[in-house]
């Protein structure tokens, strides 16, 4: 994204947006769409492939010996695995929403470039 004077104008020769003037904005919408695709891939990776419905800790009650402490450590590890999976799924939803917002921004820039929005007065 680049802002600056319009083609053929010297810097400082026209009032910028802060002075109530205008500025050119160049947006690479195909690149924005590609970014959205990459962000979608990240969301898919966080979501998982769907082949494994249940995630469990590799530890069992007897993995760390017969003591109560060993059983509690194994149970705590199991809870942490579940929390990590839930966290990854929640993050995947947020990442997917970000990808959709990037796509929407690209669409809006294309519409503005095509003149589908009225110019400010």
C-alpha cells in the first residue's frame, strides 16, 4: 500500500488528506486475496484434518508408576491436552474470521476502484 502525491505532482504541491485534500492509495488486491488464502491455510492447520475426533494424553494412570502423584500428573496432562485442542480450535475460528475480513477489504477496494462508491464531496 502506497500513499503519496498523484502521478506528475511534486511532493507538497497539493494539500494532503489532513488538509482536506486527497491522496492516491495503491492497493494490491490480488495480493490481499492471496494473503487471505494463506490465512485460511493457517486456520485449517489449527483446526486439524478432522480424522481424529478425540485427543488424549499419551500417559495412562500407570505410566508414571502406581503412586497417587503419578496418577494425578497423568490426569493433569490429559486435561492440558484437551485444553490445548480447545484453544487451537478457538484460535482457528478467529484466524478464519480474519481471512474473511481480508477478503472483504480486497472486495471493497476493488469496488472503490471500479467507481461503485460515490466520491466524497
